[in-house]
């Protein structure tokens, strides 16, 4: 059968690829447990309080890939795979890199070469998750812990920010791969005591997820989500529906503008931009504005 005979038209609903990073105890695993029919691949003991399906905690890198491969090849009822979490997977992955290369530790080859080599192993994990996302239609959620690190600001004063508790190269790879990078935290506020001039912090008790990059943390999304959401799967799903409706409106606006211009060259350029943008509502808004 030819490639043209297998052409598919129209929009396709896709599962989610989400990396959720957040402070300790803010409910990251509980959020993932609210996803459709989840199964967890735990890399540490931290979900005993949740009534969820769990794969065995892997001892080796082969266990990790084997678990994901079985989800790809065997029949099952699960619709979401949750890697909980990336921080716990890293030492398992590093052990395999060192074993395969005969290194004492990841610093043995020097000059960061060990961490560069480790990226190929992260890509194997992402490929296995990608197979579940595209081949089985499963949502993929990767959970990560945070650490506070100083940031050298080339345009102003340095400051501290939250970063994933992971090697920086691996963290960047995961952020690039995901459609949504969420930063989860306890909703908190500050209040200055006018008498003592001291600033006190307090929490509302709510847990929230940020979806847009800020100076203090990394976040992104391609679904036109609001900057902040309640930390719940149902709130995320509802926000995605709203974002998709906005995306459809923007596409209609773009099509009307192209027709009004009546310029074949512009129409061809816009078609290419739309192809690259996909369902990224932010990019669609930029195209509409242009």
C-alpha cells in the first residue's frame, strides 16, 4: 500500500506527555493518581498511601525498559503510565552507564562526558514512553523532585530558583520532550507586619500547578492553559478543553484573514506556520497576531 493511500486528515486527539516537578509533599503523586486508569512505575517508596496499581520497583535499567516494553506488547486496562519519579531513576540509569563503559563512576571519563553518555540512556526511556504514548495511546506523566539552585543572571542580579533535582542535561531533555511542564507547589502568600517590619509567609492550604515559565521555576505548555491551575487532573482536563476551543477559534480567525488578504504567497507561508504550530495555542496566537 502506498504512503498516499494511508494519508489521514483532520485533527487527532492525542494523549498527554507531562512532566510534573514540585516541592515535597505538594501532592504530585496524588495528582497523577487522578489520571485515567493509571499504573505507576515507582523508583522509590513514596506512594504507599495511594490506592493505585504499581509495577515492581526496578533494581536495574533492564527492569525499567522491561516494564515499559510489557505495557507496550501485552493487553491491559491502563490508560496512563506514571514514572514516579525521574529523580529516583537517575542512579539506576547511571549504574548502567558505568557498567556498560567500565567506569568507576560517572565522573571517571571527565569533563562531563559521563553525563553526555547518560543522555542516550534517558533517550531509551523516553523512546519506550513514546511508544506507549503514540502506539498505545497512553498518557505519560513523569514526576520529579525539586532543588533550589543559584542562577547566574547575565542581564541583572543573580537569584535562586527551583530546578528539577536531576542532572541539568537530563532535565533539559525531559522538558524539551514534554508537551506540558508543570511546577507544583502549596499556594502561599506573604504579609508584612507593619509593627515589626518582618515578612511572614503563610499557606492557604490549596495546591496549585503553574504552566508558564517564571523566573523562579521552569514550566511550559502547548495547550493554551492558564498560568495557574488547581493541582488536579480534572482541572487540567477542563483547561485543555478550553484551550482547544480557543485554538479552533484562532485557526478560524487565521483562515478568515488569509482569505481577506487574497495573497497566494502569504497563504503558503501561513500554511507552513500552521503545520509547524500544530495545536500549540501560543503559536497559533502569534500567527493570528502576525
